[in-house]
């Protein structure tokens, strides 16, 4: 999934840094997990990972990639309309996806509000999905709700299928990678048919099972899990509030029963409880200190780039107050910045490359 701040390209840098610091796999917390790319990489390296995030879309990806150790099988009864819950036999994940792919489409919430085929979508000029793709999105998401509500699908399997739908929808979304706006003409990817592809759980290494997913604020996760070997912090850097930039994946994660009120040209959903102090210049430093107050870790790594709201000195001071100041180190890596669009009359990027800083301190 395309996502602001995704660390997929920086994972080798992170793993090399852990090696340089001689930090061996144990138990880690990743409370700003996003697409769960770092949490998955740590799990693959032998860590038991407690992932978390404020966003429900992230939570689905965490369950799919981190909490699950293997691809589950599904009750046969899901594919046999009218069969009682608990019917004997199982079917593969792939077969469930093939069945959902052929589900009768429907003009539902997404079609009505986020395509030109819906009265509301047309009134606001919204072009997030083609009619055909939106109708299949509606059919699949409504089916998942019905299965879960009827007790035919457990929580983990529901989240795995939601994650599958979120990724499929993102591949055909008529956006530049964020949902704060849509493109005013159909992009080639948006004209392709929606395809449900498997999301593969990360198998545990070194026998370390027990990784978990968490939906909520970072201090709540750290307070719940207690002492860990590593806390990896990758908070938002700037004023972009993720609920507004990814409101449609979030909608797919939480569903629309009852339907939420939408606002504005892009159809934003209510998001006050998901807004982050890390995206507010006057509150970001307080958010860092409050988080470190509840952290109980042998090692802390704080990932931040040189365009973030927090000054480097404020980060260093907070880290050194938390841990052993003599152990503080900073590791840097340059990379090509994320661009959601090209330079133009309303957007001019100051530079193409930014630097990622990994701030490290050993706990006292």
C-alpha cells in the first residue's frame, strides 16, 4: 500500500543500525506501525513484535502481517449460502478470495459517495474509483460485515480479509498515493479491474511467536505491554493528519454500518479521535516526552527526518533524559523523498532528497 512515511526502503538501514549497536532480537514495540513494514521485517529477523497504530486500516495490516504467524484456513460454510455457522470442513484463503472476487456487485456506500456513478459522488465531482471497482468493493466489504456479524468469521480472519481489500482498493484508487485528493481524469491503474491478492503473514523466526497488533495511541500500547528490549518510534513528521490523508482506507477498515457523515469535497469521515499531537508543532515535543515517560525499554530508536516539526536538539535532549546520555548516537541516511504529485503552480518541492535520522539511546 502507498503510504506517507513508509519505511520499506529504509529497512536495510534500520537492520544495519541494529547490527552496529549489537542489539540482538528479543521483544520489540512498534507503536507507529503504519503499513507494518518495519514490524514485519523485525519479526522476520527473529523479534517478537507488538505493533500498534491509531489508524484502523493500519491495524488490519498489522493483524495480517504481524499478529498472524501463518495463513489461516476458513470455514467451508462461508461459501455455502444458508449453511449454518460451524459447518464442518475448511477452505483455503485463496479460494475465499476467488469466491469474493465473483461476488455479485452492488451500488453501496463507496459507489454512492466516491464515484461519479453515485448521486453524492457526482455532486461533489469525486473520482476515487470507477463504478465497476467501487461496486465490487461494496460487495466484498458488505459481505465481510455480514459474515463477522453472524459469527461466521472470527476477528483475525476478518482483519486479514479487510487488509486484503484495502490493498486491492489502493492499487486501483484514482489518486497519487494519498486520498486527500483525487485525480481529475482516470489514471491507467484506476481503469484496471480490482483484484484481491493474498496478503501473506510473516512467519516467526527463532521460534518467537506471540507477536500482537494493537489499535490505539502509542502510550497506551507501551503502558500495556510493559518492559521490552526495543522500542522503535516512527511518528508522523509534519502537519499532515493521517485520518484526512487516508480516510477511504480507514472507511474500508471500520465499515459503514451505521453510515458515517461525510464532509467536504473529498468526503472526509469523522476523525477527531484519530488526530495526533505529533502533527501539531506546538505539541510534538510534549508528545515525545509523554511517550518516553511510559516506555520501559533496554533500547530506544527514534526515526525522524530533517524536515520534521521537532528540532534535532529537542529530540536529543528528550532521548538523553530518558536513557544513558553517554550512549546517545545518531545515524543518518539520505533517500529520495515521497512525492504525491509533481512540481507545479500550487506545489514546489524544495528538494528531492531528505535525510532520515535514527536517534538511539540505551535505557537506564
